C-alpha cells in the first residue's frame, strides 16, 4: 500500500434533495445528508441557491483494496468495514473516512492536518 | 540437482538413520519451499494440503524434502495422516506447522488462501467443509539436536511439543516450587517469568528453544523485568455474530450450530494460544495471543470453557508431586509420571500430605474413619470438577451464555478444615476463620477481607472452597463473587496495545516552519511555531517593518441559507443583520450561562452567506456548536467547516500594505473590511484586522497553496527585511494592544462585563441570543472582579502570579510581557473589586503594579488603521 497523499476535492453542501438530484461521474462520498465530498475538481451546480460549492484542500487520500482496508481497520480501529459504501471512524486515533466500492477497491481519506500522523501510524 | 543427486542423498540418509535403502520414498518441496528450514530449525512437524491432491500420503512413508532449487535438504517420515474438514483442523496444527506465531489463527490466515488456490486448480469450490489432509511427520535425517531452554539459569533439553511446565518436569524441576499441578491454566502453581514476562502460565506456554525461564511459584511475587520498548504489542479487532470460547466438543458443537444457522463464528481456545482475558460491554472479548491482542466484537458469546478440576485444601497441599487427574494424563503421555506415584480413587480426599518440599506420603481415612498413610513420590487426585465459568460470570447482563459443563452446577466440596485455601494469596483456613469472626460473612466481603480469589487465578482454584466454608459456617450456600476482567495478568505493553496519544494537527506550512528553524509547540491541538529563534527580532519586525505569521489554525466556517442572518443573530451577542457585505466584525461567543467561551470575526459575503472565524482552540467545537443550535432553532442553513481546507497567513506591520501592493493587491482593504484578491498568484480572501496592533491582512487561501504563497511573500518582502513571527511574539504583540486570548485571559465563568468587553454585547439589538437571559440576571449582581491592565517596572512577572493588596490575594496575572516599546512590563490580570472599585495599585512579585487603561499601546488605534 502506498502512503496517503494530499489531494484536492470539491465540497458541496446543499439541501439533501439537491444533493440527491446531483449527477456526477466523480468519486463521491456522501458525508451527511447535506454534505457531499467529490474527489478532484468537479464542476457541479446543485439546485439550491444557498449551496456551498468550493475546492477542498483538506484531505489526503490512500488507495487500496477492500481487503487491505479491512485489515487496516482490524489492526487500528474497533469498527467493522461494510461490504460497500462509506464508513467513518477512528483509525489509530485519527479520524478517517473510508469508501468501498462493490468492485473491491477502497479509498481512505484522512484530514490533511493528520497526514504526517497517518503516515506514521497507518503503515 | 538431478534425480541422481536426490537418490545419493537418500542413500546417505539411509546409512545415517539405519533405513533399508530399498525403501520407497517420495521427493517434494513445500509451497513455499523455504518452509523446509522450519523443519530443520523451527520445529515444523506437520503439513497440510487439499485432500483431493494428497491421495498418496500414508503413515510410515518417507519423503526427501527439497529446497527452492530442488536440492535435497532432509528426510522425514510421515507418522499420521488425518483427513478432516478445513473447519475441523486439529487444534495443535497451528503449533505443529511451525509457521508465523504458531497459532491456529495464523495457520488459517495462510492456509485458507492456499487451499482456495488449490481448489480453484482442481475445479472445486472452497468452503469450511473442504476436506484437508493433515499430515504429521518426524525428522529422520539429519537428526535435529534436542532443543534447549534455560530454566533458573540452567540449560535444559525438552521434546518437541512440550509445554514449558512439561519441559521443567522433564528436567526434574517442579514448575513452581510446589502446589498441585493442573496443567490446564486453572491454578497459580506453574507461574514463571518467561522471556521477561512475569506471571506466565508454564502449562499453557509451548516450550521454544532459547527461552529463558525463571520459576516464580504459587503466590510468589515476581521481580517484573524491564522489557525493551521494541517489544511493542499489536492489537487487532475482529467482528462476528458468535464468538465461542473453548474448542472442546461442546464448543465445537455450538460453533457448528451457529454456522449452520448462517452466522459468522470465531472460535477461541487457550490451547491454541488464544487466551480470553476479559469480557467487556459489547460484548467484546479481550484475547491474548502470541502475536498480540485480539478484540473480538460479537453479537453473542458462547462460553464453553468446561470445568476445572478441584484442588485439595489440606496440610501439605503446597508440596511438589501432586497432580490432578488430567495433569497426570498429560505427564503420563510424556512418560514423565514418576514411578511410585499413587492414584487416590475418585472422590477420595486426603487428610494431609507429608514431605519436605516434595510429597513423600499421603494420609487418607479408611471406611471406618481411621487414618491410613501411604508412602509415595507423587499423588494423583480425582476430586471432581467445578464449572470454569469466570468469563461467563463477567458477561452477566450481556448476550453471553455458558454451555456444557461450564454451565453445570456442581456440588460444593466439604468445608476445608486446615491448609492453604488460595494459593495465589496464601490465604489459609485460619485466615478465613479470623475474617468470619470479625463479621465479614458474605462472599463479597469475605473476598475483600481475605483477598482470596483476587490473585492470578481469580478464584478458579479457591472459589468452591470459599463457598463451602461460608455454607458450613452460615448455613446457606452463597453465590460466587462478581467476576471482573481481567482473568489473566497482562504486560504493560499489552495494556498499551492499540492505544494512541491524541494526534496534534499540522498546518500545510509545518515543514516550512521547521526548515526556518522554528521551535514547534503544541497549542490548541496544533503544532505551531513558537519562535524562529529571535522572538524580540520577530516582534520588532511587526512593530517597525513587515512580518508574516501562520494563522491557518484559526477555525473557519461558511454559513449560508435563508435563515443565515436570523441564525447568527441568535448565536452572537452582537448585531449581525446590519453588517454590510465586505465588512468584518469582531464577536464574542457566549454559552447559555452568559460566559465567554470563544471569539472570532464575522464576515458577510452577501445577503445570505457568511464567513466566520474562531480561535485555534475553539475551532474543533465550533462546527458542533453551530450545528446543534441550528437544529435546535430549526434554522434552514448550510454549514461547512473550512478549517482544514483553508490556510491563512497574516501579513502584518507598518509596511504590510506596501508589500501586498507589490504582490498584486492593488487596493488593500481598509480596517475591518474584506476583499477577494489574487496575491502572488494565489486567490485569497483578504481580511483586514488588527490583532497585533499593526495593520494586518489575513490571507485565507486553499491550503494546498500555502507553501507557495508563503515563499512568494518572503521573497517579495526581502527588501523590507521581512521575517516570520512565531506565537511567542504574537502573544506579546496582542497583549500590548490589550486583546484577550480566550482560555488564557478568561476563566470558565468570565462574562463580557468581567472582561471589560461590554461593548461587544448589544442587549438592545432586537434579537434574543445565547446567554442573553443569563446576562440580564448577572448584570443585576454587583461586579466582583474584572480583567484589568497593569504596568510594572522591570521584568515581567510570571503569568499566574498573585495580585496582593495589603497582604491579601486580590487576583492573578493572566498574561505578562516586558514591552520593548513601552520600556516596562505590561500585564493583564483578574482583580477583585474593593468597595465597588478596582484598587489603583497591587503588589505583584514584590513590586508595585499600577492599574492603567487598556490598551497599553496606541489607544486611539492610529497605527492599526494606518
């Protein structure tokens, strides 16, 4: 597994209905009903005049297989990894988000201020 | 090597091992081939494969094992072949295969992928019931030297498969200086320090060449060795529907039943090195293994730990040479039960054992009650058994159930009359009597008063006897005492496994600061540059020239929505609705009690969108605070925490505006205004503020471009001798300007009035806000103390120093700094009011401190607005 690397994302905060209706090919993590994180620079316009859409430099990303993600969580977290979808929790004391797709790939996102700790604690 | 080479090797082996060279043999290598090294040097004595591929394996057959290059390495003889399902792997196979930590778990870890692959190659589908050939073998040639370990400084040999306890008995040493051996982990009598780990159960620890053993003894206190820090213990979390503790017949049946019902099952057994040490809420099992700790999270736990054999309580029960029936079976199997050992019949209870150190005789009663003495060198006892239910009792109230003999109710033994009841603590029958006479007559009190049951075996050996004693004295059977984790001692490394200190966040400029020689300190949950080595120089750069500082740690939030104004009016004690787009307003944050818990600024982007900042320490709680209240107020707002996404660099000093003009900001915003601009090619939100007391421009930008912006500003400011300033200089600069640091110059009960910041609250703003009702009540109470400014000649006193007035303590210093500009020390301090007024002077650090108006510097705000 490679170390996590800083990435930039697009953050979209809008009404849940507007996010439900949003169509994008980007890798998407629905962090909350009104909060969407898209990996990469994505031009989206949710149907919500008060939507917040902005670049988000606050993340580091590590790609791995779902099996590697499961092993990582087993070694460093006390939560279980779903077969697919998004999971959020602490790994080795660090807040992370995990996206697992049905094809068996996984993305681990760590807030960028914790990147150095993630490199050290999540080998 | 050609077949001729293998054949020559075979003939050499035959000559060495006295085998008929005409005997047929096979030649093969492991997958992977280097496993052959474990046969020669690691005690590997078994292998397993897909049964469909192992038709030719027969007991008695010889094999030449080959290395990766096909060269012959050694000769083995198959001693047994067993075909069973993958699920029913023999419990000792993890150990015999010799791989990894030799646990069954490791065996599964490496064999499941291997068997899956072989199934695929044979057109089969792997499942739990896939048949596997389990082959045991012995090394025939070259003969392996007998492995040795060191016990009490003496080198002793042991046989493959020996536990440490058996190895000690094999060498003529009683494992623990005396006491009945159960060889099942129930008693404390074989405790040893094994490879620097005290309180290890020798009977459950496989002997490994090179081990260092110190016998500890029942009730003995080990000198806990210092263990090297590099022996860190890992931890791992597993999840399942059903966890079964114990892989005896009952446990396996329970596991099979759960699997048949489609539930995921994890089976644990101390004989496989999986020692369950505690049952916690969840339920969660804490399991010690040779490779680290396991946390098994289960929906249901089935405890199938069986029963432990009763141990005798009578004079002499601490002599060596006493064995339970099961222990005798183990020793007999190893050929170690001494000749001259006698067996007492089932239920025959000894009156006493005789001997000096080791048993030489046992006294029992015959049918007529007459004492009968039998000389012996060992005694095998068969006193019955009691449920081994400590783990089940720990799970009381949780979905934890005992099955099999662990769940059965056993008859109590006769009340003990003399001897040691609890070998762990050395509690005797006389001790029990003494405690009883003093009124401790219930089980829980009895345990606490005698300490019986609090030792390493946690009552496994003594509990039936304690209950029997209480029943005999009190007339009623009392339940077992409460069982609590842990049931086994753990090392400090194990206790620390999987725990981490809270991480400290780093800004995108962390490495930049380090490259500049900054001393980094933890502040508000972040690493921040405290100083770059010359705090006074950094201070002077701000006061007289231009400087930059990393303020990325400030909390930053975006708020938008149709209710944004109404929501923020209820959050802040200052007006929000009248703030024009492009304006910045300082704001306090109050809790419901009217106490200040944070501060920051409000920036209005447009009618329905705001940008808020918070202190470094308050940032992490700001989002939750706003979300909770938005929900409580029912406000339709969107909230986004931008703290990690945005970096912020404060460009400050008399020459800051000029620098920014050179960097592309043609019209720097006026004081308390904001603008969007491109600075040094980086898009920024520019906030004109004045925390340092000098013109200050916070450049908020995408964090990924922080380093680029920092370097560009430093390059552009070189002509002005720009230098970065650290937190120490910043704290001094703001102090001269009288700005508070929340958490440093505030207490938990600091109201705006106590801080002298009534100006930041508008009770008449026309909106209710958090803390308003409390402030109304508080304002009716006379003020008792407030934050004041003080000046002292000479150096600054330490922060926290008391304010004295006529010898009475009247307050304390919250911030202090000797101001180079003013030529004296300036202080912020909480001071008690006397007769409704702050006294004009106090004594601080033996000197007179004069109360002065704030701010200390530039009271008209000329500099900051320049």
